[in-house]
C-alpha cells in the first residue's frame, strides 16, 4: 500500500518510521512518503496561508500550494489515482469500519491542514479527479491534521496483510464487531492482592469464550452504551422485567414470520409451526410459556420463551429464540439464550431446545453454547432436540 502525507511539518510524521509501521516500510509492505507543502510555494517567504474571505479570525491555507502539491504527487503515480483523505473536525467520524475500508485502497493521500483549514476549492477541485473523504478523528479540535493522519495511518496500516506479526490479534479486538474487547490479564496470577478471574486459568475453553463474550457486552454497556443497540443493553440488564403479555402477540407473530423464513429455506420446508401458526396460537403460547420480549424505541426486536417441561419437571425448555433479521449478528441472541438459561428454576437439571435438522447456523450456535444433539427425530418432524446440563 502506498501512503503520501502532505504537511507543512514533515517532522511531525517521524513516528511513522518507528515500531510496526517502520518495520512494514522496511519490508516493503508500506510505501510511506511525507511531503513538505512549502516545496510547492512560489514566493520567497514560502507562504501557505492568507486572511479569510468574509473576515473573521485566523488564517486559511491558500489553494495554490495545495493544488500544486496534489498534482505533483498524483503525477508520480504512473496513471493510478489515489483516494484523498482530508483530516478535519467537520468530517465523517473515523471508525474501525472506515479504517477497514481505507485499508483496502491501494493508495491513500493525507492532506494535513493547519490554521482555520484549507481553502474549500482544493477539495472541490480534487474531487473532480479522485475520491475525497473529509475525516474527523473525534469531536474536538486539534491544531493540525498531522496527529489525525498519524492515528489514521496507524489504524489503517495495521490492517494491511502482513503488517502485524499475528493476524489473529485483529479478530477479537474492540470495534471489530461493534463491541469492545474483554479485559485481558497476564502473569502473575495474583498481583497486589488482585486475582486473575479464575475462569481464565480453568483450561475450560468453552467457559472462557462464554465469560469473554459476557465481559464484552458488559463493558460495552457500561462504557459505550451508544455502541450497543439498546436491546443489547437490555439483554443483559433489564430483560427480566419485560415479560410478554397478550398485547405483544401480534408483534411476536410478525417477528416469528420474519425470523423463520431463513429456517424454512435452510430446511426446505414451509411446514414449521413458528412460521405458520395463527395469532390465536401465538396468544395461547403466551399462556403456556413465560415469554420475554426486547423492545427498542418501542419496536419489538427480539424474544425468547421458557417453561418447565409438561412431561418432565427436571427439564427447562427454551423456545422461540428470535432476533429481528436486521439486528442479528450483534450478540443479542446469545445474550437472550444466556438469559433464558438463567431463568431456569431451581430443581431443573436439564436445558432443552429444538431446531430444524437443516438449520446449520442454529446448530453451530447451540453447540458453541454447550448443547448436544439428541439422537433421533426431534419433537417436530424434520427437527432435532438439543440438551445440556443446567449449571446449578
Ligand atoms: N476551523 C476548523 C473548524 O472549526 O472546523 C478547525 C481547524 S483546526 C484548528 C486545523 C486543522 O487541524 C484542520 O484543518 C484539520 O486538518 C486538523 N484537525 C483539527 N481537529 C481535527 C479532528 N478532530 N480530526 C481531524 N483533523 C482535525
């Protein structure tokens, strides 16, 4: 990947020679070039700023040096066209998603402004020749674009294949899937009287995965609730209060149909109770099961239900675990499953659920949550039953 940075303070970018980015440059994975904007001035004072039209405080960066500098950089691209990133507090927020998008570009040019910013026509003119993105590091004002460019180059470059020694470390990081990372620990096991959470030294990988996922949800809810869909925060905090009533039946029935279409496709059958049952049956189910619903801004977005098995008082049945299709993949379903398991009453020893034999995604999820498929046909034709021991 090629990265050009235009600035009036080239020395500010010296850290790009250090650490992993420096090494990646040495290995030829990154071609980083820093240019002094003043090289493209034509007066003896190498002027890059002037007073603003319309009056007001401060100075504005003149368009001519910027135009010439960009032309010169592009001219050395052998016909390729870069994507221009202009750091600015009024730009789109820089996020991990954008970092990923930028990491897929072969060539980025960063234009670091100073003073009150760059004459707007520079951006207009560049946009006729290349893709331009004004990008903000956050809702605060820096003195110049260099710190922002450093941060963005680092976040982008570490996503370029080969830059990080261990690509695995990119998988579970904060913001990768919208959640923050779980807390991490290393030796010694006790430090200043503080112990490492026992599950991490248990050697039980399923339990560790479960603990870490819970920590990610908890930490995100506590520190960055804005990142969590409100329903996800509810999934761990206040779900118990949201027991469904008959008034929820119509929305539950609608959500069921939306959620079970994919099951119909996976099992090549439309004959699935959740998909076909009448509103009356949904209402009846509310009487036979304890059903919890998750609402976000009034909208019913997820639900699960549980009951002690009518045939076996030691079995807690979990059913109708559903998350609106547009909100799947955010951990809501997992949080709901944890919740429904936790709602199993004293005296039950087995957790039970049922899914389509062809529902590969569900089967994978349930297996990951510790369930095992029972041999033979499940409760309904074309389904399998799954169970796991309830932890007291
Ligand atoms: N007058 C500008 C405004 O209010 O939008 C602020 C100019 S700021 C003092 C000077 C330069 O710092 C900007 O042109 C930009 O390059 C950089 N800068 C400041 N805050 C930034 C932020 N939050 N994200 C990215 N770049 C920023």
